[in-house]
C-alpha cells in the first residue's frame, strides 16, 4: 500500500524525480509528471525512451515527489517497476496529467506509444 502522504503529493500538482539505472550502470534522474493510486506511483512515458528501456532491463527505481508550495515537504519511494500498460488508457493518462499540470491536453507529438509505469513501493519515506 502506498503511504497516504505520498499518494496525496503524487495526486497534487507536484513534480517528481525518477531515478533509474542505465545499461552501463550509471544512474539517470529525470523530472516528470506523476500520479498515484492506492498501491502504486504512476508515471507516463513513451516506449522508445531510454528510461522505459532501462526500467525493462533493471526494474529498480526511486521516485521523489516534492510539494510545489514547500520543497522541504517531500515523499520518496524506492521500489520496482511492477507493471506497464499501453494503449488507450496510457494515452488518456498523459492527457489527464497534462490537464493537471498545464490546463490543456497533451500537445507534443507522440513518437512511439505512451506507456503507464506502475511503481510498487518497497521502502517509503515522507517528511
């Protein structure tokens, strides 16, 4: 179960950093839009991107979400990519995220296919 404080941060208009392992062992970190359900942190990317390919090869991931109004209030989830979903639901999710963060549907051209990342927590911390 996702910590309720982290779920609240993820469902708010707050940004997240996702850190993952590249094939050469280095760690990469990117700022992304975020959401959550009761069990998972949810993110959305495209299947051709390095982060998706890297997470398929090594599912270990850390997500840190900070409160837009108070960056000293944050939540961290260390866990694993527990599942993915493509198709209409993934496309609809990126529009929901774009509406949350920009007030408009997602405008950039989709180069491959949208995919939802379901991240299951193994360790959680909120401050």
